[in-house]
C-alpha cells in the first residue's frame, strides 16, 4: 500500500484529492496538511511514501518545503501539484529535490500514475510540460528573468505579488524586515522592475499568479 500525505491549503481541493486517492486500491491517505509548518510537523509523526505537495501554500511554501523534506531521515518522494503549468517552475522544483511535477488540471488518472511512479523511485513530469521543458529550460537565451532569482528571492517575490507586506513576509520567513527589503531590492533589480504593481503584472504575464 502506497501511503500519501496530501499538503494543500485549499480544503475543497484537498478533499477532492483524498477522494481520488481513496478510489485506488493500492493507495491510501496517510495524513494531510494545510500549510508548510503543519506539513513538517505531520511528516515527523506520519510515515509515508509520497508527499503530494501544493507549491503555493501559505507560510513555508512548496519550494521551501522540498529541501526540508529531503533532509529528513528516510524522506518520502515529493510530487509537486501546482496550478503553474510553467516549464521553469517545474525545472526549479525538480532541481531542488522533487521527484515529480503534476498540474492541477491534469487528468485524475495521470495523477494516480504519477504517485505510483514516484513511489517506485521514478520521476514524473506532466506530459504537456515535458516537451516544453526540453526546449525552454535548456535555452538560456529564452529563459525568463525570474529563473535568475534565488529560492529565497523567489519566495519573497511570490508573497509580494499575493499582497503581503515586508513586515508580514519577515514574520513568516523568520528573518528581519531589513533582510526582506534587501531581497525585494535584489529581485526588483534582477527582474528590471520598479514597483509591486510591476511585479504583479509580471507574475500574471508569466502565469506565476
């Protein structure tokens, strides 16, 4: 039996995923979490083979959680489930330790296939993304600016475009407001943008929001 931990902050989506997994005879839901901190807490007490991880959770987000999960003793495979059907985002997740990347508009049967594949030690990439990754990710000239951001800069970027302020972000990331302001200035410089409104526009254009 493949035990799956579902980490997703939207209750309706989480319940739908649990029902889907419940239909498969070889899979079961071992636990669930609505944010990154809760996920790490549940993982310490709940053995599982696969973590189905939403990339855009509040608090510690999916990208920040992946290295933490991988650092556990006997870590489960991480299958990212994202609303971003973007090759660069998938490449970023795989690079930092995810075993697979599926999108929320995937065929439900494909999601079950993905869970089985990563549980067996394999890799899985959404079929529609796989072709684009081959062409987009390898071509440095065509890479969008946000791929130049560090993991922490990208976390700050994600939170800024969701409307969070510097102090709020500092509290969530457990760093000083000055540190967040420094990350904000650096990411603005790397993206060639000058305001949060510009960041939001950029995020929408690149399907990051």
